[in-house]
C-alpha cells in the first residue's frame, strides 16, 4: 500500500512541493535547469554496502525490493554492487561474497560473484566504477553510495566485515579520479547521491565539485527506511529526460513522504546541491573563517562569543559526551547566529547558499536546515580535528579551530593570519586584508581555568531564586551556562542524577544567571528519566534520554514543541560507534516494546570518581505511551550551575539545595 501511494504521489506531484504536513521545503526554480534530450540514456551505479543495517534490519534488501517494483524503460539502467554485510535477507545476494547485478526492464540479473572485498576500501569502489563506466556507459550517470555516514570526518560505506572500515572523502575522490576525467567545468557524473547519514557537508561538496554536477545528501541522520527507490525510479522511468536537479527533487519528496508514512519525518533533512555553482559558497566559507581568525587574533574572547553561537546553532547527529560527537553544524544557521561578530562576511552566506542549493526538505524539528553543514569542534578533540584538516575547504578555518582546540595560536597560524586574504565572490567586494594587531606573544584563548570559577558562590535573591552572579568580565570567557539537577537523600545514601538543561534566566551582559526550577521533570508514562538537552531554538528543544529498548542500550530522542506546548517522542538511536559512524536506524516505539530507564547515581558515603549507571524503571509501551513533565514530589534536590568555556572546559558553582514540601519550594545555599 505504501509503495502504491508513493507511485501516485510521483505521478500527481512530480514537480511540486512535498505534501507532508510537518515537512517544509525550499525550491530554487532558477537552478532547476531544463530536461535532457529525447533518447538520452541514464545509468545509476548503486554502491550498496549493507553493513549492520542489512544484517540486523534487512534495510538494503527492502530497498532492492523497492527498485524491483519499477519496470525501467530501455533508456534507464541500474548496476548494483553488494557487500559489507554479514547476512543478507534475500535469496539473490550471497553472504560471503561481493555480487554485481544488472537491472533492466523488469529483469534483475546476477552479473558476477566476486570474492569478499572491503567496501570501505578505495580500490573496491574504484573497481566498481571502472566496471560500470566501461560496461554500462550512458549519457547521464549517477552514483549512489548506500550505508551509514559519518559526515566530513569519517565518510560513508562502513563495512561490518572489516571492522567498520569506511570510505573517507579523500578515498572516494581518489577512486573517481582513477576512473573518470574530472573537471569542475564539465564533471563526468550528472549526480552523486548519499543514501546515508550526515553527508551534506561543505567538505563533501568541495570534494565532489569536479566529479558530479549535482549532489543529493542529508545534513542529519536518516531513518532506516532511507530513500524510496520505487518513488524516484518510477519518476525516472516515466520521464528519462529528467536532469539531476529534477531527479534530486523527486528523491527528496519521495523520501519525505516515505518517512512521514512511518511517522519518522520530524528530524529529516535532504538537499540537492548544484556543485557547478559551489564556488561562491566556498568563498563565503573561507571568508567567514578569515574574519573569525582575525577577530580571534585581535581578541581571543571572540572565541567565547563564537562558541555560544555554535552551541545554539542547529547541530546534526549526536554532539554530547554521552552519545559522541559528529561535530557537524548547519553552516547557514551558524553564520546567522554569529552575524553580530562577523559583520563583514556573515551576510554573504545566505546569498551563497541560495546560489547553489537547488532544493531542500526538512522536518519540523530541523527548521534551521539550509542544505549544507560544516565542521565545528564540539568535542575539542585533536583526533577529529586531524581528519577535518585533511579535507577542509578552508585553511583559515583550520587555523581558527586549531587555535581554539589547543588554546594558543601556533607560529604557523600566526604567519598565515598576517598574510591571509579574502576571496572574491559575486556582489561581494572584499575589504583589504584583515588587520591583525601586532603582538609580542602569540594570543591565548581565555579559559575559566585561568580565573578559577570552581565553587563560585551562589546566592538566593529576594524572589527565592538561586542566583549566580559572576559579572560581565567572567561571563565574557564563557560559551555556555547550564545546570545539573539531582535528587539527594541522606537516608538512602545516594545522589540520583536527573540530567542537564539550560532552562535558566540568563543575563549575559551583566553575567547574572537565575534558576527556573518548578518542581517538575521529564517522564515517560510517569516514569522519571535522566535527560540531557542537545539543542534549543525559538520553536523547540531536543533532549537525549538513555534507555534500554528491547534489551539494547540506546538514546531516545525527545522534543518539546513551544507552539504545541507538548513533548513528542521522535524515536531511538544508538550513539556513534568508535569509527564515527552515525546510526541510520531510527527506531519508533511501538506497543509491546519493553523500555528500561537508565539513571546515574553517586553514593554520599562512597569514594567513586564517576557516577554509576543503573537501571531504574521497566515498563511496556502502549498505544498511549507519551512523554510529559511529571511532578518530582516532595524531597530534596541539588541544583548546580555549570560554566563552560570555548574550549569545553567546565567548572561548577557551589550547589544549592532545593526542598519541595507540599508543593512549596524552598531554596538554600547550605
């Protein structure tokens, strides 16, 4: 039934916006181009690395079945290479080998059975591309890489048979370069597509600008259903003259419809990028980096303000200590929230994005998605930065983030800053080289470690609110202020941690922060949970809740919608693995599922260094399962303000003790 609905959707709505009520879209008609010539041929080369998505969920087999629903005309050919999974859920693909298939008309033909090969190896991709280009050339060629994705840092196509080895952006470019004649003016491919998480990044676009005319990819993690192959192949079968932009739009629309049909469209993104028009965006990316580096050299406190912007901008995949860091943030949103600190260049980003973003769709809880993400070192890790520096589209950004991560500008970075120039771009006349103040010593990023805010005193104001008053000068060093809440019981000898949030009244100008404790906390069906804020904007906030779902540990994604004034459970995901792979399988809670909440505790009399994770409440999901605020009831709670600087260093103010008794709230500092 779902596939029939999608086919009808394509026929009726081929060149119109997606009809999903909670999904918005943006279309740049001027960049859609024109239909190809009558009789032109299409070949789609599908690099299908099944990984655990196939072995555990059968998602690759499901997409192959979707393809087989379409009868292709003689102008359209699909070549598929399978591998990378321990087990396949269909009779055609062999578990212990790599297989190549040809799909023409309605015939799915096995072309070759190869020995098992690592699909995360550049040579494997290169061999497949050479085979396709030699044996099945076409007027218009597209390559689809199917699997998990890890953004700019770890690429895509994680092979579970080879310790989740993946194709980096550099490895992908090498494979294409060894097969095709690459050219930015006349790229060999009509389209490169990533049916994978997190791959719509500036670095990916820069990497493929001489390979393909169009790129289709997602900024955010994708649900396990991924693209709808019935939908977009049916559109191409009905009209083989579609160009890459038109086909990309159909991929976006059918993807949104498919996700909506299974109620997993809240956080989706997908965009179509005209890579032949990416130049001005790369210039804007570099120029904002130049201005930011110049500002940081002149006044390192700039990095604290910049960090606040990065923290409030729309991030993709997990970016917290519990789930791991993708270090990916929407470039347009980051530039928008930083515009006050980058007056010369931030305004050019919006124009540059509109110059190359052909089409985007985004769910209601990814409202700031503009089509392409970029790197920001949320983890402050040297290892992740090393991978970024190998693929970065801007040397200025590399030196900026190296300065931020290490805390001091290097001699090499200082020399670069003294000579760096703005790049020209349409309607942007760059000013002269940014002025860098001459300094006797290399600038150092200000840190709370240098001013020691640990155990900073907290007072109770006349309204009964816990108040942290650190003053303007100290606040200028910080990129964020949060609070941690815990239940405190001397009788039971425990501190039960409840989570981390930033629901406080913040006066950054004067450095004054007040609590907003109301005696309630998040709960699933009345079961209080541990929850951490992962993103906040004017329309909604997102939380991560650790749970065990049907025996598997994962994180529940929960949103609070300010307009609807209610919480919504979006689904559950596993965190990043050690290879930086983002989980593509978003799991929707369904009746009969077993959920166990996970909390963290400390013993008041113990000497453990870190909280211990414990299982708390176990319950069964029903048709009416929901997330809502629950009264915490009477008891004593500890609230502790956390101060975070631009380098992700944390210090905690003295705790305040909150007593709730008969719905009355009393706060004291000792």
